[in-house]
């Protein structure tokens, strides 16, 4: 599974594969290494616009070999909390290292 193309993962297709390739993620292994939340944040930054949360859920589910609709409500809440925390962390880091 690790060398699997993004579009071959459950719930992800050619559009997701192209989006992820734009930030250097070309396989399940690379997505797993970066992590879905960080990939989602990098996509938002690269695209300069918010991404659908369904994409975040789809990346998590795909790595678990599930469809994004199978992600439980508790998992979605955890992911949103993790996403908020990662956004806050990036703001702090950016402010600390900005001239």
C-alpha cells in the first residue's frame, strides 16, 4: 500500500492526486509521512484558499483503507481539534521568526 498511487486509495481520485502532487506528495507513503493534517494545511497555503474538510477526512480514511464517509463523528472532532492546533502553532512560529 505504501507505494500506492494516491488515486488508487479509497475515496481519493485524480483530482486529489493532482492536488497532492502540487505539494510534492505522490504516494501513500509520502502522505502518511507528512500526515493528513499537515498535507491539508500545505494545500491551503499552496492554493491560497480554504480546502474542503471532506478532503481532510478523505486523506485520513484513505490511509486506513476506508472511504471518507466511514470516518466516525469522534474522529472528525479530533481532526478539527488537531487542525486548529496546527494552525495556531503555525501562527506562533510565523510570528516568532518574522522580521
